[in-house]
């Protein structure tokens, strides 16, 4: 083979490798950056979450430096069919503050991994993308998610979930605290779960408020399965054709009637109960 051709192939290979590595690099965010044209590198971070999302490739990671993130570009974040990992520097130092007039994350299909952040003071009184999914801090629609080492507090939502709304997907919440949230004119003071699987692992949900006792101050689920494991704590969850079990596979929820007659929901409850009994 001609030496020039070999050299060209080698150069092309190195260029391709360099591009591939570059695409895999994390994108850095720093609230104090103030930079609108930065590349998102460790020494030139962008200043908002939306800027980082515009730069990161699917499957990539966003690293959020310590700081308080608020205002345009940090709230009302909507993602479609994305695989995104957002890693904060710890919930005590990395804070997303909706300031009482915006929502946090809205995700429709894909995969979402979030860790090391506090989400607070979010508010929602609207339908998102035509879906009544609620959840002022995090709304997950057909999005498989892992949420770990987060604090979610002081959020208010209407309808389905004061802080988190989960519909038609699998979600794992690990080593987190969800407290002092409120739902208005709906159910699930902190978390609402519908047609989904939720696993709480080392997670505490407390001091949340729903309009009435049968609407689940801390959690409300319908046609879903919830596992409360490894020291997780939750007070008086409410179920409508749903199964909530602890480490011993014991049902721990208050069953209530569904809003409308739904024989499918009853079958879901029966099958879930049988599933956990056999484990």
C-alpha cells in the first residue's frame, strides 16, 4: 500500500478518535461564569443548565459546580427523547431555585440520571406538553430515571404530585430527602405515581401536604408498584389499585377507591401483590 495512503489513514483515525473523545467530554456549568460563548470545558464553564443541555450529546454528562441556579436558562427545562446525566456537587452546595414561579425539569421519554443537587421553591399550575402530569420540581413521562443524593423541598404543584410526578416508566430514588412539599387540588403531596414502578432506597419522604388524608400527603399511586426499601421512610402513602411494599414484602399503604371504575387497575393490584409474595 502506498505510504501516503497509510499516513492518511493513520491521521484520519487519530482525528476520528479525538472527535469521539471530545463528544464524550462532560459539559461544565458554573452559576458565576456569566459566559455566553464558553465551550463548557472545566476551565470555561457555561453559566446555565440550558446552555449545557444545548452542548451535551446524548449519553453525555453535565457537571454542575456549586452555586445557586435560578432564572431563565435554569428553570422550565423540557427534554424530549434524551439520555442525560446531570451531576451536582452535593445538595448542600448545588441548588436549583425556581423562586416560587417556575417549574424544574420536564422529561418526555428517554433516560434521566440526576444526583447531588437540591431543587426548591418550584411551582406548577399548568398542563405540560398537553399532558396532565403535574410535578413542579420533576415531571417524568415515559422516562426511566435514577435520582440519587438529592433534596427536593418547598415545592407546590397542582393535580398530580406537589414535587414529583411519575407516569409510565421505572424510577429509582436513592439516598434522598423529599420534604415540605404541597399539592393543591390533587393528590400526592410530594410524589404521584401512575402506571409505573418506583423504588425508594434509603430515601426519606416527610412533612408533605395533600388536600385530604385519602389523597396521600407523602405519596399517592394508582395502577402502579412501589417498593420502600433499605431504611426508606414514608408516612401514610395512599393507593388506588396500587401496591406499596416494604423490605418484608408487607403492604403499607391505605387503599382507596379509584376516581373512576377501572377493572384493569384491580388486576394490576392483584398481580403486583402476587409478584411480591413470590419474591
